[in-house]
């Protein structure tokens, strides 16, 4: 009898945990961050036989869970399908406070504009990351900001970036984060036509994946990026985060792109070496440099 009561209690507790987890995950909403993104029956890239259909950029998805490099999602009529995490931006998720007496600010860093304070366990809709230290939240019809280290946020790694004004401290923090994220791919092999980190990147695929992580949508090819994305920047005015373009082919046209990271260096996916850091002053790149665009 005692064993039966213990078993019943355990099952009820487990059910409560599962229900809570599903509820929290079910409140995460996202958008497709790529073109013709594949929705799969199983969380595997080993074969294309598990593809159900393809989605379009901007299409809404509900995020249910994380399974390795995939999100389990509900999209269209497909329940519990899988999409590679690189192709989903989270634009609303759940955040829960980890401490008491936490201030909600009217603006990031505006300690003289405290809207209210909340305690451990209070939950909010989190709608974006601002700089490297803040979350933007929504509650009671208002927008506020909370320090990131006090909030436990589901799916935070794919949460959209709220871009601050160029030149502001928060913008500098975001660019530092972008450069660090780009460097996390160092050593990833080169693979023509790929935007899949598990297989490798071509040059524009690498740049697209990094920028998309910070909610910056780009054209797919280096030539189209140069022609349509951002504004022209003089060579002597380059800043970290700018896109730099080169003519590596025989025709003298844009055929290669990287991300300027400061100190006269850029990070890119090269046919020899994959994702590497090179110097703008290296003879090969100095003689083939064409232009730069600012997209942040």
C-alpha cells in the first residue's frame, strides 16, 4: 500500500514536470530565418528522405523543444517536426527571475527609471536581447529591460537581437558579441553552396549565418550582398562588423566576402583552410580588395 502511494505520488510529480515543461516551451514563438528551409520528420541531416516540406523566410513557428542541433517545432500542419536551429529566430519566449527585488527598467542601463521590482519565479515574455547585458521584456502591456544574468530564458541562444544605435555602448557590446560568435566557427571546413555548420560553409554562407544570428538578413551570394546590402564604407573607415568584398576570380568582380573584425583583419571562409582570420594587408587580399559595406 505504501509502495502504491509512493508510485502514485511519483507519477503525479512527473506529470506535473512534463506539463510545466511543455507549457513553457509552447510559449516560445519564432520565425524562419532562411529561404526554402527544410522541415524534417526526424532530427537528422544524414539523409533528405525525412524532409516533409520547405518553409519560407519569415514564416511563423512554435518552438516545443531542443533536440541536439534541431528545434522540435509546430509549423503549418506539422506537429513535432524538426528544423535546424540555425534557421530559426526566436522572437518571443519565456523568462523567469532567479532572484528577489529585481528592477525592471524603462531603458537598458537607465537605473534612474525603474518601473517596478519583481521576485524569484516571476515570469515575463522576453522579446529580444539588447547588447550583451540586457533582455527586452513585455509585461502588463509595457516594454521594459532586465539584466540578462538575473533571468532564466528558454531558447535564449536564438533570441533575436534588438539593435541599438550605431556608436552607442550597447551597439559596441553587440558587435563584440558578433565577432566572438564568428570566431566560434574558426576551423569549420569550406563547403561550396553550404550554410550548414555541420558540413561547412562557403564564404557568403558563413557571413549569412553569422549575421542572421543577430537578426541581419543578407542576400545569399557575395556579389548580391555587395550590390544590395548595407551602405558603402571607405577602406580607411572600416569598423568591426563591416562586410569586406574581394575579387578572387578571373573577371575582377566580387566573388568573396568576409567580416572585418578590427586591427586590419577579417574573418572568412576560404577555400583553403575553411573559416580563418586573414590580414587585409596580405598581398593576396590587398590586391584583390574591392569595397566594404556597413550592415549594422
